[in-house]
C-alpha cells in the first residue's frame, strides 16, 4: 500500500467507526457499536505503527491530499505533514484511545447511551488525528474546533444532569475566549504571510520578524505568538482560562482520561511545539508562555490538596502537569515539553482509568473520604495506581521522573526573563504534586475502610443510584486490561526514549530552537550522561528529596495522624477558604465577565436590539420585504395581456437606454 | 441552384438524426403497442436517450466541424451541453414515470413530445446560423407547449399552456425581429459571419443595436429573467409536476447555449453592450425572484421564483467576461465556465427539488404546498435529509454544489470589478436563504399533517438518492465539473 493511502486511512478508520456507530447504532446494537469503533481505532493504531517505522527509516511527508477550493492566494485544503513529532502524537493518541475504547465496554456497560458514547469517542479520535496530522492552519483550526465540539458533547453526555450541562457550557464558553485569540493569530498570519501552509509561513519567518502590526504598532511576531498561545491557553487549560477543566469531570471517566488528560488538552502544547520556528523569534512571547505555565504548575497543584472528589484531584494534577509542559515551552525546551506530554499521557490516562475503576468498585461513590483500604479488594487497580502515582511524582527510573526532571533542569539552564520564578515554581510544584498524589493514594487504598459511611446525598454518577450497598469489588477484565497495558509505558517509556527524543536529534527539523539566543536545551544536554546516570544522580538531588518529603508528609498526615489536617485547616481558615473557592476565579468570572456580559447584553438588547434592530431593521426590513412580495403578487395578476405588456415595456426600456448610450 | 447541391456531411449531426428517427419510431410503436403496453414507448425513449449518449460520446472528437452549409456546428461545447441535456431528460423521465402513469398521462404523445423537445434543444445547442437556432427553438417550444397542456382535463394546466404559448409566440416574434435586424445590419444569417461583420465595424450601429436588444429579449424570455419572467410562476405551477420538472431542467441548457451562440459567438464585439443589459436583468431577477418567493405558499411557485433568481445569478457569470474593452482569454473562459457550472448545478438542484414534490404526491393528491413538507423527517429521515441538502445547496451554504456555483460566479464578478453588485446580490441571496431554510424548518421542527407512508418506486428513490448525493459530492469536489466546463470552453471558444 502506498504511504499516502495509509495516511488517509488513519483518520478515516475511526471516522467510519463513528459514523456507523452513530447513525446505525440502533441497527447494529451495543456489541456492534463497540466492535466497529474498536476495530476502527485499532486499524488506526496499527497503521500508525507502520507510519512510525517508515518515519524511523527517514521518510517524511508534506503534501496535499485534497483541495477544496482556491480563493485568491488562499487555498483551503486537507494536507498531511508527517514527521517525527506527528507520528509520536499519532501513536500516543491512537494507543490511549484504543485503551479507552476497551475500558469503556466495562465502564459504560449499563448506560443507555452506549452507542452514542462510542460514536463520540471515535469521532474525537478522528478529529484529534486531523489536528496533529495537519500541514496547514485551516485544517489545524478544523481539528481544534472539532475536538472542542466532541469535548462539549461528552462533558454533557449525561444531558439530564444540570451540573453536566453547566459544565459543558462553561467549557464551551471558556474555549471560545481561547479560540478567539487563536483565530486572530491565524488571521494575522494569513494577512501578513499570505499563506496558511506551515512550510510557506515558516519560510517567511525572518520577513515576519521584521514587521510590525500596522494598527497597534506591536511587533508582529510577538502579536502572532501571543494570540496563538491564547488559543493554547484555552485548550490546554492554563491560568486564567483553566476554569473549565475541573468542571469537565462531570463527563464519564473514560473521556476524562482520553480527552481531558491525555490528548485534547495537550493540543495546545503540540501546537506551540509545531509553531516553534515562530515562537523562537519572540522572547516576549516565550516569557509570557513561561510565566503563565509556572503559575499554572504551582497554584493549580495547591488546589489538588483540598479536593475530596477522586476525579477532581486527578484533574487538578492534570492542570499542574500541563503547566509544567508550558514551562518547558517557555524555555524553548520543546522536545522536553513533548516528551512530558507523552509520558504524562500514559500515566495520567492510567490514573484516570484507575480512578474510574475505583469509582465502579465503590458503587459510584467518588468521595475519597469514604474509601480507604481498597488495596485488599482491588489489587490490580491498587498496583497500577501506585505505579501511576510514582510516575507522576517523578520517582527515579519511572517515566515521569525523566520528563519532569528534564523540565526542571532545562528551566534551571535557561536565561529567559521569568526563568527564576519558574524554577522556584516547578521545584515547589514537585513537593505539592507528591503531597496531593499520595494523599489521594493513601486515602483510597490504605487506612481504615470507610466505604460504609457514604452519605446518600453525596456526589455520584446519577445513573446507578440503587447500587449503594456491599463491599468494593475488582472491576472486570475489560477495565483492568487497559490499566495494565497503560502501566507498562508509564514505567518504562521514559527510560527507553529520553536519549533519542531529547538529545539524539530525534525530532530533527520538526522542532526548531535558536540555540544561540535560547541555550537552555544545549546547556542541559551537556550535563546528560545517559538515562541510568541521570536516574542515579536524581536520587541525590533536591527534586527527589522534595518529592519524598511530600510523600512522607502525606503519610504522616493522612495515615498516622489524621487529626492534624483538620487542625491545620482550622488554624489556616482564610487560606483554606481561598483554596476552597479556587482563588475566586469562578466568582470573578461570574461577576465580571458573565455579569458584565449580561449587563452589556441587556443594554444592547433593550437599546440596540429591540429598538434599532428589531424595530427598524428586522421588522422594518421584514415589513418591507413582505410589502414588496405582496406587491409582486399583485403585479402577477394572471392576466396574460399584462404579462405581455410587461415584456413590451422591458424591451422599450432597454431600447431607450441603449439608444441614449450611442 | 440544384447543380450546386452537395450532400452534407451527416456525421456531426448523427445524434440529432438518431433522436429524430427514434421519436418517429416511438410514435409508431405506441400505436402498435396500444394502451395496455405503456412500457413500450417508455423503454424506447430510454433507449433513444441512452443511444444518443453513446452516439454523441462516440462522435465527440474535440474538433469544431460545420455542416449543412455551415448552418450546423459540432464542437466540444455542443457535445458537453448535449450530454448534459440527455442526462437531465433521463432524470426527468425516471422521476416522472410513476407520476405520469398514476394520472394516465404517460401516452405515446408524451414520450414523443419529450423526444422532439430534446431534439429541438440539440438543434439549438448546435446552431451556427440564426435560422437553425430558430428552428430548434420553435421545435422545443412547441413541444413544451404541448407537454404543459398534456393533462387536457386540468383547467389550470391548459390555462398555463395557453399563457406559455401566447407569451412564447410574442417572444419568438421579438427574437425573429431582432434576427432580421441583424441580418439587415450584417447581410448574413450565419453566426460566424455576423461576428466577423460586427468585428470589422462597418455596420449601421442603430440597426445592430435594434437587433441586439430584441435578441436579448428573446433569450431572456427563454431563461425566464425579469422583465420577461412573467410566464415562469404560472407555468411552473399550472403544469403537472413532472412536466414542470422537465421544463425546469433540460431547456436551461438549451437557453444557455442560445445565449452563448448568439451573444458570445455572434456578437462578442458588442460584449460590453449586452453585458450591461444582462447585468441589469440579472440584478432585477435576483431581487424580484428572492423577494417574491418569500410570499409563496405553493412550493412549485416558490421554486419558480427561485428559478428566476438562479437564472439571474447565472447571467452574472456571462456579464463578467470583458472588462473595459480588454479581452483577456483566461478571464473570459473563467467567466463563461462559471455560468455554465451554474447551469449544471441549478439543473441538479431543481431536478431534485421537483423530484421531492413528486415523491410526496400520490394519485389524487398533489404535494405542491409547503405544508406537505411538514414533519417529513418523521416520515422519512433520509428523504428529509435529501431535501435538506437541496435547500442548503440552493441557498448557497458551503459544502454543497450550490455554494461553489455561486462562489465561482461571484469570484468572476468581483474580478471584473463589479464588487458593489456582488455585495447586493449576496444580500438578496441572504433574503433567499429565508425561504429555503423555512422548508428545512417545516421538515424538522413541525408535526406532519399527513402521516401516510411515502409511495414511490425503487427507481425514483434511487434517483433521488443519487441526485442528493451528487449535490453533496460535487460540493466536496467542485473541481470535478469545473474542470470539465473550463476545458470545454477553452477548446470551443
């Protein structure tokens, strides 16, 4: 088979699955729906492996597969850019998606919207693949919006729950803010570079760097990069556009793992990496990226400490880890960001799916205060969760260690403005991460068994109210198999790939670094002497010490002396209230943006809409149109002599007019 | 004179001769087969049309050949338009079969008239002399008058036919008058000769303009654009739906060919003159068609007004070729191929729209009101989806063929510098979107008045499905037809 056909088949296979499961779900039944979608994603994964081998052999591709239309200088087309960055994303997306598909068979077994769910997640896989495989901004934007749409649909999957509807609306609106910036960035590129093709735009980067934006007088490239990054902030949930991600946990757990941890939320990271030739030209934009990332990495970690909902703890941890990736982007360590993206995709998907398994085992209770001692009942979930948590806190030799330590080292070596603050933030973040991760781990799997104390009005998935009794049980194999399969890369992938990905020029031309201006990566490379040495050295460094003290402290607080946290909470009431309210971001948005928008809307509605638009334009023009159409009906009498008369008049008018011209 | 007679080369006109022979065979075969074997003329007509496709395709060599003392031309444009015409007629016959049979209208005359009308169109398409053109036009028109009146017991249909006939006669008169003026001015009836004479410039201007205005009026009547549109709503509504479908599709190719032959091939030197006339008529048609369609409750009438606005849009493509006396070959081909593309797109869409009306009709019930489409989604989700595609496409919503048709015409218009006109017609299309989307709203959001199952044969269902999918497919791959149009025109101009 020709490679171009394979490229085309990779996104099309999940799309076909989605269409079949979506449109003919009733006809093919539940089993049919999961067979067809899993088959589609499995084909996409297998073909991605073939493409991986092909790219490994040195073949890259950049070309158009379908041109829709050409207008002036702009071409709207579907094209693929297949290089090492793309193929890595394709592998991660299809592998995690495949795991989640299998897992869903168990998790959604009793849900009436079974086929719809499979259709959505396959559609998501298609959209995400289109996004990462794109070679132009139009298709990137299409994929960007399509994953957003599916995310919206899936957060509100249980559409009878008001909280789910609120959450999906929130995600939608917050993402609109980001997309607005993103679209502005694309618009600036189209206006100044005259093309929307990556390669053509990158070829003009030096010209663009010399320009200033004509209206505002800002340096053009900085404006473009910041606009694009605002898009990334929305999608990758960076402060202050992060507010939608915790609420997105209203969706079923498999999608929290697939969309809101492993793939979609990392689209922003991927996009900035893809745009590295542009970002490298603007130190201002890079500093902006760095500081936003650092704030997210640290402050979102704090919020993880006080959450009691198992999924929300993992959600805040995702926010914080996305902050880490963004920090890596800010110091021009793009390959490190993508490396962390990959390791994070595995262990975070694992943690989410394990959380889902726990939720199922506890009869859809999600509150970690009412769990405890689950390791006896759910051994596979327990072991895999432990591995995932260790990977997350960066325990040496596990995948998270290599990626997170690399970020810390790269920040340390950077000289870009804001790097000092970012270094502090990522170091402190290590301690916080270890603390909240193991707080959750200890509360869920160790200590006293508290699952018989669940108050009945507590938060739980609405569709299984009647299953509240009985002790926890291990989940079926369709659930535990993905856990095991995800645990393997969570443990080993960092060790195996750090050398080629970070230091072996694996990404080649896909990632561009101006190493004279931004030497962080080359400085860091000098200190690297192989993964084993790095891990052994890691044990003696500050991050390891911080992580271990985080684990120890959480052990002491939550297993040894459970009375202390309560005492601290009382003593530091104002701080706790601040965290409880998530730094008042939601309140602020509600009052200022939502309230302001409502006020503005009301003003526009009363003044502009009702009076001007409705009164004059809509009703006015509707009346005019109505009047004209009645008039036309009046003229169209049906009397033949009048018709003939109209024709004669027409000829007469034409004649008169043209004789006057000559 | 007789000693000068040379046997003409029949080869370029093979398809016309074939259709003419088949029309006569149908007439005779119907007499023999009698009323109980209606399938005989139907089958023979199909054979005739499919055979014509084969003949035209086989004789299409891309060469421009003239025959019958240079009164008849066979070029790539003629071949392309004829093939499109056959396909449109085949489509119309498939859609109509059951409708006509249910109403006992599928007599031999019906098939014979359809074939003669087709023959008329073919002659028009291949005309290279004013006389040939007129003969073709009359053959087509007379057959169409007969077809409109085929339901002799229907008062509405006969009234429509009468109107069509009288106004058509008037239009023919105008056209003939214009032709005689052209003859007077240039001294020839041959289109190439007229072009040459006008190019050389030593013709009396007054007479030439007389000729031009009257010919344009004749063309405008056939296309049904303002102010020569009055017959369109009455005839579309009054004729049996199957005939309306026929009337709304294939003759548009012939009318387009007529415009091309007379204006582009014959009077290209006067292009800037007739472009202005067409522009005015186009804008008026788009405005009036869209505004009037809003007030309609009868879908056939609504589609008639929509046809007026669509033909106006098509004319915009013809008006964008020559700018400021500059003849730039690329721009010329671009403009005319956008117009030709528009005709193809329109024929596809209107065939499907009238097909839908017939799909919902049954013996004793005409689904010609908008209310008939209420809640169609509940009765048949697939055909509601087909109608949705047709309506979206007609409104010019992206990813359907109608969008690209409008888009390429507007692109040509803007390139010719008529940006303000483009803005105006886009605004009117926006008004037009209202009545197209109203149909969609009725189908999806209203409760059906009539819940009886849809009675339609497999052939009709299949044809509608194919038709709908074509509208979607060519919206995704617009170049497929566009390239055909451009190459055709590049090689025949």
